[in-house]
């Protein structure tokens, strides 16, 4: 498992001359108007918080800044379905570690279909492409099965992996399976940065949890997380839904 000084990405900061531009997206998102340097301390970092607070925008910018295709995949993927990513990556300075990773993947839930299609397009000319993705077209599986197949087959360790809401197609059982995969990757000298709403994934004991609260990234424990506590309140009292509906 990587020590803090061995991490492939050690810090993310917004360039000083890029701040103070609230009229221009993505600086219309309060998180980026006064963004404090984000320093990574552990091989697994979760970023959580409510919708619209900037999680996915930050994850996307880090991925692009690290050389990944904005729609997902490895650094070798060059396809583009539609360029919708923000310019935030141009405003970031990424402080990388001295150690180089051997593998990497940007897993983005909203454009996973496009990544699966690109894999199939490449495999049409070189069948060896599918070997690294379970040997079968990802389109010939359920959404959740294709997620887990990619995670199990393609990610080889000693890598930098960045995921945006990977739980979106996974059942609770599938999320537990993903926890096991994440743990194996961490043991194999990998660094993971993950945006998630899942209280199951957030429970991974090796993780540092950063939650966006009042437009700032705040380190929290599992039990302190607003995301976790909202789920806990609901599970302890499902009848609260009546108050919401009324």
C-alpha cells in the first residue's frame, strides 16, 4: 500500500490568477471561487456532497489534467462523442509524486456507454482488445455486470484510478463487490480518487472522506458525514418519507 509521500497525485490547487471569476463557469460553482489546495494523504480519497456542489466537475478536471479522455477510459482513449467538459482543468495545478504509475483508468458513470462502444469499435479491428475487458463485449451484459467486469478485468494495480459515481448501476451486493476490488487495488500500490453518494463505498476503512459542506471540502469521519447520516436516519425511520411527500 502506498504511503502518503509515494502517491501518484499529491495535491490539486487552483491557480491564483484563475480565482475570483464567479461570472464564468465553472467558477459559478462556489467551491471553485475560493478553492483551497486539496492535499491527498491516503491511497483512497472519497469526495462526497450534495448534487450541484462541484464533485463531478472537480473529478473530471483532475482526470483530464492527469491525461485521461474526458469521457472516460485509459490515457490512450482519444474518442470524443461531444465535448462537454469544463475548462477547470486548465486552471488547475497538479502536484504529482515522484513515483510513476503503471496503469490508469477514468471511470465515469454518465459516459460509460460511450467507453464500452469505443472498446467494441477497437475490438472490431483487433480482437485482443476485449481480452483486457473480460473477453466479451460490455454491451452484452447488464449495466452493473459490465461495470464489475471492467473493474475486475481491466484494472491491474500500480495505477491511478479516478471514478465518478461508480455505484450508479450497482446493487448493494455489487457495491460490496466493488469494495473488495478497491481493497485489492489499494494493496497493489494504487491510488483511487472517487466521487460518490454511496454509504457502502464510503465505509471502506482505508479511505479519507472529503465532504463538500458550505462550499468547502471538509475532512470528515464516516459517522460525521452528512451523506451517511441522512441514509441512517431514513433506514432507522422509513416513515420520514411521509413527511417529505406531505
